């Protein structure tokens, strides 16, 4: 099976390549595309990719809540599957043209809802367990029914103090992403 992985950031691509090196043998053929961050970059990356059996958006995401009070499966570095998404407005409201996009779960991961925004969010009063990132909505609009979104929890909202995002993600590995993909089919 040929699986195309769309990764928004250079750092995510590097972590994915490191994870593949740790795996002794792979059942599938993987194509990795670094799309760039944001809705427009995701659309370009998706539309320019070669045909594959499965396309998976993989990348970091913020989650609302305090890490120490969230369940173990929603801690930093854990994988989640996005099964619903909408667009988050600049002033914290849902855009009226950002109707909710839904999909069926393809994994046994926690299934969460995400909001896609064009800006970095530092504070919010959204419900606990909501994911915030910049690409999910576009991917959900373009994907085939079997395609999926796997996110890796990187940080927690609201931020009580300024964070260095790149320091936050330093110790997160993507080995579990490869493990999941190899077991899917």
C-alpha cells in the first residue's frame, strides 16, 4: 500500500524521517510531503501530491486543558484522531461558512474535534479537549473518505505564560505514528 503523509512543518517531517529510521522493516511505501503551515499551504500540498492508496495529515496540535488534569491519552506526545473540524475565527467565533466537517474514525485513538485557525492561539475559553491547529479543515474538505488526520499533542491552551513552541516539541517522537500506520492495513 502506498501512503502519502502530509506534514505541515519541517520539524514534523524530520521527526517522521527519524521514526522511519527506527523501524526495522516497513510493510507500506511512504511518500512524505512537507506542505507548509496553514490552510492555503495544505490545499496546495494536497492538490500537488501523487496518487496514493491513503493520505494522512500528521502534525502537532494544541489541545485545550491543563495537562496534569487531562486523561493519560491526552498528554503531551500522545496521538489523537480528528473526526470533526470547523474554522475558528479571528475573534474567537466559529465562521458561519466554516460548517462542521465530519468523518468516520479509522483508528482506536481518542477521536476529537478540531478548530482550524489562521493565527496562533494563546488563550481561549473553548471546551476542554478541543484541538487547535491550522490545517485540519482544509484537509477534511479535500480528503477521500478513507483518508485521515492523526495529530500529536504538543502544547496546552490557554498558555499561562509565553512558550517556546520549538522547545516544547523537542522531546516528542513520531515512532508511535509509524507504528499506528503499519498496523492500520
